[in-house]
C-alpha cells in the first residue's frame, strides 16, 4: 500500500463540507443488540437489550457525526457498568463529548425484558417465569438539562363490571324460576348453585395491558418494585403455572376487582400520584375485548403543563 492509499483511508469524510448545510436534531444508531448488566436485589443479571443512541449534529460545516464513537462508547461503558438511570445520564454526556464539539444534545433508550420468577397464587411449590418489557430513556437537552424516563408494560386480567352485573341479574331470574313452586331450602340452594345449568350467565373478561412511562427526578425504586406495586393495585396479574386451587383464586381475584379501562387507569394514576420522586407520568391501558370487534383503551397523565401527551 503506497502513501496515497494511506492518505485516502485516513481522510475524515465526516469533516467534508456537506452538499446541503443545516443542523440535524438526532442522528445515530437504532436497534443495537448489546448485553447489559442490571442489579436485581442482591444479584446482577446480564440481559440482552436493544439500544438506540443518538446525538445532534449542530456544526453545520460538518457532513456527519463520528458514528463509530457512539458504538464504541456504548460498548466500553456497558462492559464495565451496571445500568441504571444515573448511568444513563453519565452516558448521555459521554456521547456528546465523544463528538468533540459537533453535538450539543443526545438521546438514549434501552429496551429489554426483565425476567421474574413468580409463585402460584395458592400452590407453594409451583412457580414459573414472567418476562416484563421495560425501558430506560434519557435525553440531554440544550443547556445541559437531562430528562430521565423509565417505562414498563404490564399484563393483567380485566372483568367487565357491566357484564358481571348483567350476569348476576340472569342468575337471579334463573333462581326465581327454579324455586318459584316450592319453599327455599338451604341444602337445595347449595346444590343448585353447584350445577352448571344454574349459573345461566358469566361475565366476559379479557387479557389487558398497561403501558407506563415515568419521568423521574431520581430513581427511588427499580422497575420490578414498581411493577409489583402496579400489579398489586390492579389485583389481577396474569399467572404462570397453575393448579385448580390457583385458577380458582384467580377467578376470585377477578370477581373482587371488576374493572373498566377507566378503573384500571385511575388505580395506577393514584399509585403514582403518591410518589413525590415521579415528576410526571403517562399511563395507557388497553383491554382486548372479547365482546366487541375492537379494543378499548384509556390514556391518563399527571396533567401538568408541558407534560406527557402520548
């Protein structure tokens, strides 16, 4: 290889004058598959994540950013650090610094599935794995302000209160018809309740999802602790392995937590309103209807000026 070839290789094409000038809001890499380390209680998990990492191009005389520096910055940082939102903030600054004056702002998002072993509701020896889609997101804005967001998707069951009411009314009518010609006897009623034909209607239920974004002041709780709290206020988390006793308990929980999408969203909103370290939030719940050919959805926020809108 002669000297002219070396000079061509060493040429920094990104410093060439662009064909059309102008600042670029965000440029970088998306859907990078890379392992991350997450602290889960006393143990450290190594999980696969998908990362989006971008910076602004503020120097109008530059044709492009140094893309490889973004990848190398991610690789070096994540090889040595356990990921949390404080580390996301540090990494945002490093991405801007790596561009050496070309960029002023940065954007990062980490998506991964957090595995959690869940016990059955009643069977102590029975357990299985749940995988929760979660994310960390950060933005370094002009002036050095940093915006930190965490998010999660939670699956739960929702039984329609209206359908439950209509089902109870039909069961009452069936009871009235079956016992209209003779006095009510406790043992006969008990036996009647256990017959399939006596329970003449059942309410409709559906698998449901809660999509949650939290803008935070500081990370006081990890994502799994928050997921546990959301599942607790909803009352009907989906299960893994079950026996009859567990399925029966699940049916009981559904009957105790009849929910429209509005009910679910308000329960979650009330939980987050009690946490002063959550600056803003956006909750989107979706019920996959078994009655209708469409889905039912509800959006709810903290409702502060300039907050989340979607």
